[in-house]
C-alpha cells in the first residue's frame, strides 16, 4: 500500500507539473500574437490614419494592408517559386558516389576444377583497404517529357494563384466600399440624432402628462406619442443596420481598432451625385466574360487537366535515355584504376501499361468535369451581371424617390417652424416634422450606401480591377470644399 501511494503521488505530481508548464506556454503564445498585431499596426501609414479617410483612402489601405489579401499574395509568390523549381526537373540526373572500406583478413578465394576435382590454392584480388568513386549522368527521355508537362502545369498554377488573388481583391473592395458608406452614415446619425433624440423623448413625456391631466384631447396626445415613438423606432433600426460598419471597415483595412482612424464627415445638406448606368447589359456581359477571374481560373484548370492526360500517356512509354559516367577503384590488382563508360538504358514498367486505360480515362473524366464546370460558371457570371444591374437600377430609383421625399420633409419642417413662430402652429407639429425629416434624411443616406454597394457588386460581377487615383496616400489633407460637400461620393 505505501508503494502504491507513492506511485500515485508521483503521477499526480508529474500531471500537475505538465499542466503548469502548459499554462506557462499559453500566455507566451498569446503575447506573441499580440506583439505581431502591434507590429502590424505600427507598419500602417500613420499619416493617412491621422486625417479623415475618404473612400479611396479606405480602399487603398485595404488593398495594401488587408491580412487575407497578403496571404493571397504570398500564395501567388509560392506558386511562382514552384514554377521556377519545376524547371530543374528537366535536367539530367547526376549521381556521385564514394566508398572507403577496410577489411580485417584479406578476402581469399579459391576455385575447383569441375573436370578433375582439383582445388586450387587460395588467392586474393582485392586490397585490404578499398576506395571507390563514381560520377554518373543519366537522362530519361520520358521523365524529361513528363517534367516538361509538369513545368507548364506549375506555370498555369501560378496563373491560378494570380486570378484567385484578383478575385479576392474584387470582393475586398466591394466589402470596403459598402462598409465605408455605412460607417460614415452611422457617424452622421449618431452625431445628428443625439440632440434631436432628447427633444423627442421630452415631447413624448409632455404628451403623456397632457393625456393624464386631460389638458388636451387624449386621442390626439396618444396619436402624437405613437407617431414620435414609431419614428424613433425606425431611426433606431436604421442605426442598427450601420452600427458595426466601422468595425467591419477596420478589419477590411487591416487596422486593429476602429478607434484608430476617423472618417470624412458627412453633412446633412450634402449633394450626393448619382448617375444612371452608362453601359448596356450586353456590354457588361462581354466585359464579365473577358475579365472574370473565375472563368480564367476554370480555363487554366482545364489546361492543367488536359496536361494530366498527356502525362498518363507518357507513362505508358518505355523509359529510354543515355548515360555517361566516370569511375575510380583504388584496387592495386586492377590494371586500369580509372575508366569511363557510356551507353543507353531502357526500362518499361508493364504495370503502367496494364493500368493505362483506367488512368487515362480518369484524367479525361476530370477534364470533362472542368469543362462542364467552366460552362456552369459562365452562366453564373452572366446571371450575376444581370442581378447586379437590376439591383443598381432599383437602388437608384428608390434613392431618387427617397431624396425627393427628404426634400419635401425639409420644406414641411420649415413651414411648421414658421407656423409656430406665427402662432398658428404647435410645438408638437414642429417636433413631429423634424423627426420625419430626420428619418427621411437617414433613409436617403442608407439608400445611398446601398446604391454604392450595388455599384460595387456590379463592378465586381464584371471583373473590373480597381485603378487607384494617382494622389492616393498623400500628406495633403482634402480641401475644405470637398469635406463639406461629401466624402468622395462615387
């Protein structure tokens, strides 16, 4: 029993030590991640983050510092490195061998005459210490052909990685533009609505007091309360739609914190320009079919699959090729200790011949699958262009109607204020008009952000690359007129 107790205590002690060591490692790993995040934050262009960001600044930051985009760039560089290494597989094989050995008793051999049965005396033909060396170059023509095909495939894989990086950049820019406008609108709503919200709450409280004390018509007071509360609820819903936009934008730009940057301020009287699509659907379809990275990816993948068929065909051929080598043997019993040889070798794996039909058939099936997938992708691309175009046109129509409604609400607010000053209107009507005007303004900006997101999706659906402006990331702050008008309406 005492021995078992000691064994149990020892096991518990080892387990506790292992747990403590694990706990001591985890904070170090966490500290390392935090240090990497801090280093990444320090590498960001601080002169850009110190000024109010425009939408072009946000896009440029995302393209340059988004961590997922950096992974795609590294994958492209890795594919390029593999393509360079594949060229070495086409070189002949060069094998060098060397040997040094020492034998205890000499290697003594004898022989027996099969006719007479006479056994000769023991003799030796090897030294006790032996040194040998070989340097042989060989070239298998079938392996060379396969290596040539593989090199073409690696170059195609490099193109695949580049197209995947392009598509990732398209989606990134699309998300950045949508998040930017929602974040700008959220800041505008929080700033503009903060002063009005307190007045709306007080108006509801005054109406409740009037209802209880029967100072006014109870039905009218309840109607006023309901109208104000419903307007506040709709404004809160619009704020909820944009509340996380700045955090999303920070993640897209590779900025650790949403408090590390400021956005260009949006004014409630800003003129946000919108334009009708200037291209027909047919023209956008042609652009998408020519530019979409997914279609180019499937086209390149089809070439890779087709090369796999060629590889399987080459494997059925006999491996034939020349060889040449130099040799050395230190054995003193050999007349010529160094010599060279050359010739041709041939090898044929019969199992490859037996399995060739199955392997070639599988490779052909893979190629046909890729071709069918390319056709399906083409149809999907055309559908995406049509859907994105419809979304842009409907968003544009809805925005213009909301803009018209916002203008009407602003005029109603002005008339309500004048009526109150003249004594013919009430404070309730004025505050109700202000609340409706605020709601219309927020809806207008929300729809503008939706319109910008729809335009970004349409551009992404066509596979159009983003062309940054020449003055991106300059130290010169934007002009005051631009900041007062709008943060670079697109």
